[in-house]
C-alpha cells in the first residue's frame, strides 16, 4: 500500500484517536492506478479490520501521502451513512477485504465481507458490500447479490479482485459456501454486475481461500483456489488453477498441498498464498503456505507459471538446504507468506512466517524467513532469518510473541525495495536494501495494523 516512514506510522497506532478530516483530491476518469487508492490522490491507502462498539466489525482507512501514511483516518461500520445492513454482534464486517476500482471512476473501492451476517435464509448467511471510493475517501456502499444464500454459507469467506476476462474492468471472486462465484465488472452502485460465473470443482472440494494474479503471461488475471479435499480415508488441501479468458474462465490442473489420513476432525486446513514472478521469466508463480503440513511443521509449495499455466513445482521447508533452523512439530512454517522485491534486483522474493518457532527455550517465539528470487526460482541459497534475538531487531525474545504471525512485503519508503512488516505482540518494520532485508533502521511500534496491507 502507500509509502510509509517510521515517523508517520506512529501517528495511527491506535484506531479512533485521530479525528476524521478527509482530504479533498481529484481523480481522473481513467480507472485508478492503485486499487487501494480510495481518494484518488495517487497514493496507496491502508484498510484494516477494527472492532465496532457493538462487536459487528468495521474497517479503518489510513490515507497515504507522498511521505507515507498521513494523520487522516476514516472509520466505517454498518452503522455508517449509506452502508447497507446494521452493526450487529458477530457480523465480522471488514475481516475479509479486497480492493479495486470496480466501477472504473478513478477511485479505488473496497469489497468488504460480513461472513457472520444473518439473512432470510438463516444465520451466518454472509454478505459482501462494495464501499465506494471518492475524493473524500470511502463512502456509502452496495451489497452484491447473493447467488447461493443459505444458513452457514458464510458468503465472503475470501475475496480476490482481478480482470479475469481482460476487458479492462475489475471483477470480484467470492467464496460462498464451498464454491467460488466470479462477478464480472463493472460492478455498479446500483448493484448490477456483469455475468456471474460459478466455479465448483467437485462435491469433495471445499474452497477456503483465493489468490489472483497473472500466471500464463497474457493480459487476463488468473485465479487460484485453495480448498479442502475429503475422501473416505484421508483429507487434503489442494490449489486449483483457473485460467482467465475473454469469454469464460477455464478450470485447469490442481496441485496437492498437504494430505493426511483420517477424517481431519478439528483441523483447520487451507493456506496463505500469493502470485509473483520469482524467477523473472514473465510468468506469475503460485506460492502457498500450508502450516499444518506434517504435524504442523509446515511447508510452502511453489508452482511455477508458464505460457500453458502452472507447471513444475518445488517445496520449501526448514529442512531445505541453506534454510536456518530445523522442522519441528507445531512450528507453523508458512502460516503467513508475502511477496516483494526486497533487494531491487527485479526478482520477487518471498517472506515466510514461522509464528510458533521455539527459540532459546521460549515457546511460540516465532521468526521469519526471506527466500530470494533468482533465475532458477526460490531456494534456500542466500535465504535470511529474522527473530527477536537477531542482532538489530528491536524487542526482547519472549514466549508466545508469535513473531511472524503475519508478514507483509511492501516498498514503504520509495526506494524500490520492499520492506518487511512483521506482526507480533508489537509490530516491526525491517527495511529492504541492496543486500536484502536489513535491521538497519528497524522500527518497533506498539501496534501496527499490518493486515491493512492487502496482498
């Protein structure tokens, strides 16, 4: 999202303390350059989930400036003027978000899920609302038509935006129950959309997460659907490739991420994923972290793109040559991943959180690996490791810190190198540099809304 500096980040550590004074800017008639530039001033903005007074959820926006996030914030709940629905306990409004200029007016818009929203078909039917960008930020909203209403369907469990048919208009993919629905753009304030496509692999595949990006090198966004697979004697997680197309989305092959015998009772599956070009061949590569792999040791699967779609794959764990540490039960390697070019060499790099790594006898202390992109793809060669006991990293090593519970790579100081943001009991920023992530200039904050960096 927007460029950040240590000075300005400190101005919005606690939601609600900054008065609302929205900027006045002008957007062009062309679609927004950044989908998360909600006020059209050319700078990317934060949008992170925050609690509402009634417990129904909300979204806090922090507006970007030329030097990073400014002091202006905006808070939106279902009690805000023009936003459909009402602020009710357990709606979870804002916990899942996706940004894009859905109506093509030059302002980024924000699709917001309320997976706990009740409806005419019962509890937890779910809902997705698009909050509209404007010169004064996000205002009013439109609820998308629910194409699969039902009790416990949790519409909006995940969202992903992209131009899946290459027509220059942004579309939105939405998980609703076990299936994925793609709403073609433009999505209008009246609630009308283009055609809606349902993607349903099999009765045994239950969609859990979505990733959008360009995998096969054409102009159309592709979709990767992560899902649970159930069979008589095992459960598994797969990632399913869907090729974007001018007339239709084309289901493709799948990659097995993780499998175990038994019925999987009580196990939360799925994974965290990104699409980025790690080998700089012009094709996006699909990376998915599966933290429950092998008794929660965890691993990351990388499925490399090609003109025909994803092809070869490799797996990264803490047993990979050159990677610090060793795989241990309940490390949760891959619990969060993020892509960005940390050293400015043109290759995307990968940050991998290991939130429950035990370090120096401290349970669940956590750490982060940085895997460097190169022509041959990702490997352990030259990888970096950061934890609280790394020289130069602020803060003391303590149990249950879960350093790396959420990781994000973003260029936040305008030097063309992605910085590493890490969540823990306090947030940290470690700058990018020509040598990779560095502790020089590392900054710790009492609270940083790192989930405001949308992948």
